[in-house]
């Protein structure tokens, strides 16, 4: 078929020239797709050129975007003959797994000539149509339409793939095998990680070649001095933590995987009917990127859910064979049915709880574009629904006694997903909630997430705070969503931080009341800070318990006082997060005007702060974020379609101090980059340049640091 005819087809289907997924070519013009740009991961099949990334649509250099009317148009016109497709007109209609439809005789002719993939998106089919004189078989994918007397009846044949695989695995039956009662069929983990646990004590500046370094701890008092004759209520002390740098990357994938903690990852993917077409194609491409960037020591299991959930395969090591199987399983996905998020979560919890071995890092990624139609009852996304947490099994709750402690990183896809439930799932489990507003950002969002998961350098981090001066008591510990405990005598407190990614930062504000004093000393010790955590690979316990005592001057006469910019901007962050939560509450009650006013007042206070006047980048990002939220609360429709999800994703990011995807936050020109780590940035940059066919490099992303390079007045 000539190119000019395909141009007519593209126009008839409503596909813009700069946004078409793929233009089929003639046999003479047809050439294999070039492989993806190397990502540092091992080749999926160095010996077999047929094994590539999932056979999903190839994006153009301008990005993969379809007009909203394209899906509707494509159902009315056959992309092969350009004729209309209407039931009752004497032509059978074939709808493929990729959701594209054709006249049956047109697509059967294509198959007869050896083509076994979709002419529109080039997805490989497991079921291919052909015409047959045998009238006893009618394909179950053919629409029920009147048949002319002289037309041959048709049927479908399932095409069994025959890739070169491990002799112990039957790949063709793997995707449809009956699930075992107990999910203890996971691959064995690599056995070269130490099992013993020892205790090690570090000073503030200690480093050990067997580690990636110690957690950096800095403390900042609100002001440097308080005169003896005066008291100071709610005096703030900032505790700043920064995780060590990841070990320098080696040359081979095996070396790289050995330098970090391997991961057990379960991805739970919504394949309901609303995911048909471009959404499912982009999801497959994003999963292909995830699979490619996992190492041979990492393990992956994929769960697909619609009306029910099914495990495509157990936890498999992502070596050559595992990646091959995973790509085939993901490519086998088709969309249909409703949305049963709860069943998907139950199955994900079952995979994690019943595995016979565990990698040091475990996590779940959940993606959905709709609302659970089986468990929840309310059609709205308001905060009045009481059964949000019923979607998440009790064993996966963050503070549950089961000890599972596996965060669910939830991704709300598009404008119809249930942002409230997805945020509740992530918050309750200890994960983050991201809002994927634009379809073609899904791969970047996944890339940012796994960029963090593949760089865990600290686990089970606990911060212990103790008052030094006998006259002091702790009045509050501001730690966001991290659990904190204040002792009954209020002289000690703890913060349960958990895992940290490489170079990830955490900031906590502790307050105390400083009394007037008649002491002869010109100094007053306030608090001391101790950190205890586990190294994820060696399992050694590391303790940092010296050189972190905070003191201030207590002069008789007031002199020059140094105000901490670091404390000021962290107050701004907390104040902004509180304003976001307050504005959301007002918006849910229908008072959008008050919601916008709350955010405006916060912006005004932010602009008057010392750190904002100093041009702090975090303050600039906070102001931009607040302004964006105001725009998304301008009217009820905007708030319902995108505002609620955007605000909840922002609240998730600030409460955990961890990067989430929202709006344009993965784009290089966005200012909303708070909490991104270098590993996340590197992975997103890789995603944005690794476009199949013709890579289209984008400007490099630079993370917004919560602390600039020039630090002021550390104690």
C-alpha cells in the first residue's frame, strides 16, 4: 500500500502529522526498528535480534500525543481500506488486543501475506485472523453481525511464540497458568550478600570503604544567642540529614548491581477498559523502560487487574531470561473490564508476604486511571468517603504489627482516577502519590520512582533527640508523615525515618522553651542528636552519636544575632504544606474562593521571609507550586479534573520530603523539583532521551536542593 494512501488514512483517523504513533510502510520500505539508545543495562538478548523493547508504538520526536477524537474516529473507519465500519453492513469487524479495529477480510488479507502485527501501532498479536472455508469455527472476537450467504466464515488462531528460552520454562503458558495457592515460587535471590549483623559506631566525619559513607547530620539553632534575662518560647532547632553518595558506578551491569541494594519490585497495572489504546501502549513502553533498567539481582513481579487481578509471573530475577519473559508478559496485556484496585493490592500483598526469600529493598508500584468499582461505593472523590483504606490490606499498613512495611507508590493516571483513594493507599503504606496528568509523561514518572528505589543506601533510620540542659523540655517535633514519639517527661523524642535514597535529604524542626537564666556560663547546651540505621547490603548497624550537640550563646547584653536562613526556609516549607492542606479542605467543602485566598495569604507571607528575600530556590519553587494550585482551584471543573490530584500529590511530596510527579514536574523547565535526588534526575534524563527510533534529547534536569552549596552557621 502506497504512502499516499496511508496519509489519507491518517487524516481520516484524525491523527496529526507530528503526533502519529507509527506509519506502516510497504514491504519494500519496511525495515526493523532501531534498538533503544543504550541505557547501561545489559542487552535484553545479545544473541537474538528479535528480542527488543516491548512492541509498543514508536513515539515521534515531538512526543506521543493523540487528539481526543482519534479513538472515536478509528472505530468508524478501517485503516486498511478506508471504508466505514458499521455493524449490519455485511462486513465482519475484527478488534485486536491493541484495541484497533479493521474489516475482517482486510486484516485477514494482511495476515495471509505474512503480517502478524497491528498496521496502526505495530503491536505483535497473539491472536491472528485468517479466512477459512471451515464454517464450524467463528472467532469470539468478531462482532455479531449478519453474514452474506457467499462469504467464507472466519476464525482466530492463537500464535504461540517460540523464542529461545531457558529449557526449564514454558513461556507460552506462563501468562495463563493457574496461580498456586501459596506464592512461594519466587526466584532465589543472589547469595553473595552478608547475613550477619554487627554494630559499628561512627563519629561525625567517619567514612568506611566498605560503606557508601555515613549519614551527614547537621543542626541549626534558630538564632545564635539569647540574652540571659529573657526567655524564648518555641525556640526551633533544625536537624538536617543527608544520605551518603552512592558507590561509584562500575563498567558492567553486574558490577553496578553489586554496588547497591537489590530490589524486590511488584508493579500492579490497571488494564481495565478505560486503558485501551494509547494509555495501554504508553504503559507497556514505560514498563519496558523499568525492565531494562533493573539489574540481574533485582526481582520483578507484574500483576494486572481489571475486574479481577492476576499475577502474570512470580518474582523473577531480571537477568537475560527474566527480562525476556517480563517483556513478553507485559506485551501480552490487553484492556477490558472494570477496575478492582483492592483485588490487585491483595494479590500484591500476597506476593510480598509469601515469598520464600527477600531482597534488601521491597516496594510496590500501583498505576490506575479509574475508580475502584468493586470495593468503594461513593462516586465522588471527596474526603467524606470512609472506606478508602479498605482498599489496602491491613498487613500493608505502615504501622501494622505484621512487619511487612512495604511502601506502595501510587500513580494516578489521567483526569478520571480516584486521587483521594490513591493518596490514602500511598500515605497509609508509607509510599508516595504521583499525578500523571499528561499521558506521555508516564515513563518519566516511573523513571523518577525507580531512580530512587535503585539507590537505597540507608535503611531503618531512627533519629533520637535528647535535651541536654536540665531546665529544657521538648515542646514539639515536626516530622511530617514520619512517625515521632515524645517521651512522657518530654526530654527525649524519636523520629522513625526509614529508608533513604542516595544523597536524599530530610529536615525536621524540634522546638523547646528556653527560660531566662542566672547561670554564670555564657553558653547553653540545648539538645543532642543521635542517628541509628542499617546498611542495606552489609546489614551492619551504624550509630552516629557524637559532635551533634546544639549550643547557643547566653550573653548578658544583647549583641549581634545571626538568624539561620536554613531554619527560616524549612518553616516556609512547613507553612506552605499546612496552607495546601487547609486550602484543600476548603475546596472539598465547595468554598474555592476561600481556598484560593488561603494560598494567596501564604504566598504573601512567604515573600516577606528572610530566605525568600535572599533568593532561596526552595522558596521560589514553593511560590510557583502555590500559584499553580491557585489556578487549579479557579473553578469546580478544573479542581475536579486536575486540582485535587495535583494538591494531593504535592502534600504527599512535602509530608515525606520525597519527589513525586505532578503536572510538568518531570520537565526540565519546571521549577517543582524539590526533593529530587541525583539518581532520580539521571534516570529521568535517560528516559527523556531514550526514545525508540530517533532519540530527541531534552534539556538536562537539575534538582532543586533544599540546601544550597553555601551552608550557613552549622553547629
